[in-house]
């Protein structure tokens, strides 16, 4: 089903005309209201009136995640604080989080875009949605929640964690749709099996999965084990949250970008040059309608490509290929974004540990695991086991507190972390090879 | 009455202990007493050696994290209740034993036990007051 036939099936010329009007509008708004953008545009000698055609987007400056951090917490907001009705934030060490604000209209638009996404995935008003994305500062839980209500489906705000209880309620309530990270769906499947519950036998028929990269082979595994159709959803909190793009259940080949609200480009992440349609590169998004924190050419660091060919589902919106990687070192662990630099900051703040560390990411029982190896030095060494174990627990606690991920800390001997050309190898991600 | 003990951080993997003993052997350093405490990931090797400074220097050069800890070597009569009387004395003074290990002394009739106390100075004072024999570091290194 197409939730918003008018906007999702616009002829491309009309869609692009709408995008241009909205682009001109957002550039004018940020020039007027966000000192950061005014300064950047002035430096480039670009005035809002210079945006005459859609391709003029390349005249605009990029926005990086770091820009949001530099203006923590509200420095990039384009409306006064009284007009913001909700805040969300990504994890981060003190002062390093990215904060986004939504106006009433932003929340309404978001709900509609998630409703469109759910409909594209095959969800209808009669469905029961078991929403296992985390509720809170993370955009996943509330994002799906408002969309489900907008669509008119029944939403169960189960949130994350408590897996055995989740399995029980999935059976007892008879949900027909599940929303969570793809790896969690498999974890839930295994946990349910141990309780004698076979999810395949339950009424659940659709799974909408996002917030972490996954592969087609993982999709096949989820679909056969859970007996459902697995749909990929894309979003990021800086842009809005879930619902920026969605696969249609009919074709399942690429994710439809909600182009009347987002202008997508693919660029070469090294040169910043815009690439030709169909080329693979970094996805860059300009928010066209957002009021709270509109962003020009936000660099998602997600690697994808765009396809504007019409889709058999009837939608005319461009489709982005499933994200295949990142152009930076960000890790996604159980749906939480983690940068190695954040771990480094935590280590330095924990008893002045040396920055010699390594992150080992794995997957056990379909759940991501993070091991933080830290080289010990004389300053923190003790002849007593309990002191060293206390140090390990302290690091684990700080990581959990600041980043929201569970990590296991392991002290290792000095110089034992592999160094290539003098530079320590920071990340070993074993999930790809296991997938 | 204090004794210098070397503490060495070891990862729990094959060959690490042998690497320590190889470095000591190459340095001509003799081991007088030792104990190894371990967890699932790492261990702490504690050593009393014939030449503390030389051992420390060469182990550090070999890439090990090495610490110096002050311990006390106590002579314990080799008969039932010998250790017990000392421990009760410490308990009554509320001195805590962080860890301890026995030291095989071929020559003497007494056993020697290495103690790591939470309050080393008070422990020494208490033992001296009660005429408990302690082995000074200088003697122990040369034994």
C-alpha cells in the first residue's frame, strides 16, 4: 500500500520542482537563522538567491557530524527554543553528543514518513507492531511509535532488552509486525526457541529492520527462521531518525528515499565531488522541510548508490542501495553508534590510561560484542589482582555510562597491540567474516 | 625488615612466563621466591630475586610492566600452630593480609613466608614487639 500517493508517486519533474522550491526555502531559512550557516555561505560567497536549479546544491557547504558536536547542544537549531517540542541525542562522551530538536511540524512530518515506510513494508491499519527499538534519546523507538500511530496500526512499545519477556509477549499478544535491529531478531528467535516458542509458528509476518548494517544472506536467514518478510529501513538521528528511506515489500530492491523531504546526493568522500547517478559513494542528505535543525548536505558517511529508475511498486522516488559500508571508522554495536575516539577519551579520563587500545567487535548468539583491550603501564599497574579488576570494571562502567554499550575490558601487556607502520590497529571487526 | 618484591603483569597466554624466566636467566638473576596469581585474562607474577634492580631493568627492556612492592618475610616455626599464632596476632591488630606465599628455605629449620600486608609498617612493628623473627631483604636476596 502507498500511504501518501500524492507525494510518493509524483512524476519526477514535479518532484524535482518541489525539491527545488523547498531547497531554496531551507537555504534562506538557515542563512537567516543559523549563524554557522550564514558564516559558511558568506565565506563561499553564496547567497540563498543563487540557488536557481537543483544542481546548484553543489554550491552549498557540507555539514559534518563534528559540526553538530562543535555547536553542542543547540547551536545549529534554526528556531527559538520555545518552538522545539522534542529533543533526541546520539550517545557521546560529555559535550560530544549530537543533539537534534524537532518542532511540532517536524514531529508530524516524521510520523507521516514512518507511516509511509510502514505501509511500504506491507503494514496496514489492522497490524499489531511489536516495537523493540529502544525508547528514549535514541530515535528508533519513538520514531517507529509515532509512525505506527499515524498509520493507525496498534503499537506495543516493548522497547529494547528483556528478551525472554519479549518472546513471551510476542506470543501472547500475537503481534504481526516486529521492528528492531536485524541481529536482535535472530537473538530473539534463539531465546524464544529455548523457551519452547517457535516464532515461525506465531502470527508475526513482517520484520522491519534497521539501525545497523546487514547483508542479504542475513536477510535470507531471518526470513527462513522467523517465517517473515524482512524489510530494510534507513535513517539517522541527525537527519530525522528511522524513515528517511524504506524498501518496498513488493520489489525489495533498494530503499525508497522520501525525496519530497530529503535531497540525496552521492559524493566521492575524498574529493567531495558529486558523482554521477548510479555511482557508488558517500550518501549526502539535505533536509528540505525540517524546521528544528535543518542540515545542508549532511555527510552521512554511509556508502551507497542511487537509482532513479521507476519502481514496479509505483513509487517514483529514488532508491538507495542497501548501505554497504562507512567512509569513517564509526562502529555500530547493537544499534548504537560508537567512534573509537570516544573510547579513547573515556580511557584517558579513566585514571589517565595510555591511549594504546584495540576494539574487538564480534557477534555471539546474534548479539554484537565489544571487547576493549587496553595496554597496561606502570602508572596503573598493581601487584594486586583486585586493583586491576577494579580498573577493568571502571572502564566497562564508564563506557556503558557514556556510550550506552556494554563492553568487556581486557588489560593486556604493553606493546602487545598489533602496530602497522607504527600506527596501532584500532579496530578488529569480526562480524563481517562471521556473517 | 622490608623486602622488595617484583610484580610483573602477564597476559594469560602460552610462553609469557617462560619469557620472564629467560630474561632473568640471561641477566644472571636468581629467583628466591615466587608466586603467581591469575584471572581468566591475566596474571601477576610476584618474585623475590637476587638482584632487584638488574631484574627490573632487563624485564622493562623486554617490554614487561613491572612494579615494586614492599613485602615482609617472616620466619615461621615448622610445627603445628606456627603460622596460626602469627595470623591471630595480625587479626587482633586488624592488619589485613593481601596475599602470602611460602618460601622454601633448605638450610634453616624454619619456614619462611612472604606477606603482603595492607599496613606494612604497623605489621613489622607488631611482629617485632612479639619477637617474631623476620628475614631482612639483604639476607633473603643472598640466600
